[in-house]
C-alpha cells in the first residue's frame, strides 16, 4: 500500500493528493485508538488483580472475626458472674454499642449516596461520550458516502473522456488515476471500519473498568462492615 501512495499522480492530481492526506490521517487515528485500547486492557488487568486481592482480604477479615467471636463467647461464659456484678459497666458498653451502630449507619448512608452519585455520573458521561462518538461516526459516514458518490461521477466522466481520447497513453493515464482513487477510497473505508471496531472495543473496556471499580468499592465496604461489627 505504501508503494500505491507514491507516484507523480499524487502531486499532479489535487483530488488524489487530498484523498491520500485524508487516508493518512484516518490511519493515524486508528493507530491512536489501538494504543488506547491496549492501555485500557492493561488497566483492566490491574483492576482485576486488585479485585482478587481485596476479596482475599475480606475472607481473612471474616475468618478473624469468627475466631474472635468464638473466643469472646468463651470468655463471656467464664466471666458471667463478674459481668452481673458490674451493671454499670454493662450500661456503658450498651451506650458505646449504640454509638457504634449510629456511626455504622452514617457510614453506610454516606457510602450508599457516594456510590449512587458515582454511578449516575458515570452513566451520564458514558451517554455523552456515546452521543459524541455517534455524531462523529455519522459525519464520517456522510463523508465516505460523498467520496464514493464523487468517485462514481468521476468514473462516468472518465468513461466519457476515454471515448473522446484519440491517444492511447492519455486514456491509460486517466484509467490509472481512477484506479488509484478507487483503491485509496477502499483503503480509507477499511481504515474507518477498523477504527470503529477499536472504538467499540474501547467502549466495552471502559464499561468493564467501571464495573470492576464498583465491585472493588463494594468489597471494600464489606471489609469495613466486618471491622465495624
């Protein structure tokens, strides 16, 4: 394809020159999209690793909590008579428990509102980005359709010109230029399709990233609940 884009025809024919310029720009955009997808996929791998680590931490917290509860039960049975003689201490413990419960409820309420706000913002941003990308895709589709339409018109003109040319070389030059235009238009369409596929893949990666962040946040909340209880 690099050889195809070289030649005097691109210097002599303004339309070919502009089409090659637009093709190169589309190719650079597609390569940039590929880099973004690679970065996002690596980020997702890191988030998945973090999610696994957080889950392991939660499991350890639950095991430690169960062990502690069992020991506390054993101590409670051994010190039952002492607890009965210290009613005032029991009252203070009750007040602390109520205070901790209030703190827990406040934390849960705050986290719940935070998660809801984050989810709403993420959804709103995702819808905005989707709308913007759709507008770009529609615009580029219109441009591609216009190029294809113009190529058909040019092809018709070329056929009429070839009929009127008396010299073989002139006819061959016109056909060669038209072939270059058609090939370049096809390549531009392929680049556009590859870029659209990469943008879809990037959207999926962003969605997965948001889901992983939400899972990690919920798991950390579970660890916090275990510690408070």
